[in-house]
């Protein structure tokens, strides 16, 4: 058997190489479009979840602050416990903190933990 001449062999090699390159580019485009679609669907799902959230109750207290409040500028938490939503475990348990007027503090936490 004899090999086809070098010109045909070269053109077939180039054609195959270009075809594979185009297939690779097409696959990369499909993956990118799928990722964008998934991101957009997730944002729609989140918007839908936020639209059906139960509204929070109005803040009511028998201990209304004075008309000159705040007169010192400090913050005091005593025995504060809270959870992300009803039915979940407490995430803060009997927290006590006293921040004096003018004192600087830092609050740290993982992304999305509500640390502002």
C-alpha cells in the first residue's frame, strides 16, 4: 500500500485540527451558556423565595426609650439569644456585650452570615 501524497495528508490534518478546534470552542460556549442560565435561574428562585417571606412583626416594647435617647451612645446586650428563623437552634446563646461610647469594635463572620 502507498500513502497518499503529502499535500492531501497535510490538508486532511489541517482540516481535522480545525474541526477539533471548532468542536472544543462550541463545547466551551455551551458550558458557559449553561452556567449563565443556571445563575439566572437561581436569581429568579431567590427573588421568588423573598417575595413569599412572612413579614416580620412590628417592634413593640413596654420599655419605650426616652425622648433624648441615645444620651450616652453605648450599646449593651444582656443575655441575648437568637436564631435565624423559628424552629432552628439558637445561634447566639445568652450573649453579653457592653460597647462603651466611642469604642470601636469589629464583627467578623463568614460571607452571608449577616455581619454587614
